[in-house]
């Protein structure tokens, strides 16, 4: 039974998943829930009803709920603006959109944007940046995924970020092109992966290199069950090359580089960094809840 005084909640609501974190009056995490009820699965945009179905027993009059993720996008419940870089992470609450719904205080956090060197946006990952900033004053945060994000934080200020569509490109290549058609296994073959990482990092002809995933199999230079590892390594190696261009120095050792994401993806990126003789650390798994705790601690209705 949840005590009535427990009414501070953080909700990370993405396209395909829902995660909620419950905190007590001392901003201590006491419970969490997750489901596959991402915004894409919510029928007729009934977000309010979906929320109360999922965590209604946590909610009471004057509860405080912070929302982050695609729920705050144009496709979500309440669209919030983007904060243009450079911006301090403590502005997220100040620039949020607040609503009082069913006597519950709801706060929808903004995303981040930049126009140079090209238009780019972050929607949801800003929460991970808050969590990362709790561990380091000067950090490059790497968030692998469908659209990988690389962001630089200095003294609580996001100074630059970059989106690299590694995951989406990988999925398309393996499932919808002749390049990945001959792949016969998803199992990671470490030697093939690490060699491809180095090739992807060093190559200036990444598009041509990708075709080796087909020609290499046809000419018996690459095993069909290693294609998955080859394409993954090639793309991740090239991503690391692009991502490190955000830094003002060529040495990754000059800055704390932190991986945030699923264990499977972060382990693969960590292996890629090792193949390139570069240093990185993996964040603690509670980064999201730590971010919500930090924001709730300073929340003012």
C-alpha cells in the first residue's frame, strides 16, 4: 500500500516504452514500473487515461509528475519547446510546460536544439544528460541507439551535441538492402567486429566499405554469419570518428567519456572503444531515476 504522502513521480515516456519512478517525501526512489505502452500504442491519443491506468494508484491530489521523452513532442500529449544551445540543464524545469490535470501537478520538460553546424534536436535524452551531469562537471555523453546522441557538458551546460543515425541505418541495411541480405546470424563475432570498427574509424570511404558485407561473402573473404558483426563494427567505428569531432582535442583521454544506455549496446560500444585504444566509462544503470530525483529536488509549483 502506497502512503498518501508519497506523490513525486518521474515519467520517461518514449515512442515504444513507458517507465515511471516513484519517490517519497525525501526524494528517495521507492518504486518503479515499466511497460510497452509507448506513445505509438496509445489509442486515439488518450494519454491521460493511459497514464492513470498505468500509475493511477500512485496519483493523488497535488501529486507532482515530471514528464520527459516523446510524450512532450508534437506526436505526444503536451508539446514543449526546445531550449537552444548552449543551455544550462537547470533551465529544463524553468522552461517546462505545466498543467494541472485531475488535481495533479504535471510538468512537461522541454527538449534541446541547435542550428550550428546543422539543425539538430534532442527529445528525451536531455534526461540522461541531467543524470550524467551529477557524476562529472566535464563530460562527453554517448547515448547509443536508433539515433545515437553525443553531447558535451561543461559545468552543467550543454555546449554541443550531435545525432548520428547509426542504429536506424544498421537496421535498414540488414533488413532491406542487398548489402545485408546474406547475413545469416546475429551473434557477435568479436574479431570481425573489432576489425570492422578500426576500418570504419579510419576509412574516409565508408559507403564503399559497406559493400564488402556482400562482396566479401560472395568471394569467400567474409563468412555469412559474420556479416552482422562486420556492418555493426563498421558503422560504430565511423560513428566514433564523427562523434569525437565534437571535442576540442583529438585525445579522448582529455575528457571523461560516458556511455549511457542498454547494457547490450553499451557493452558493444565499450568493446569498440577498446579496439581503438580509447577510454570510456559506462554509467550507472540508475541514471534516469537519478535525473528525476535531481529535478524533483528543485521543483517549484
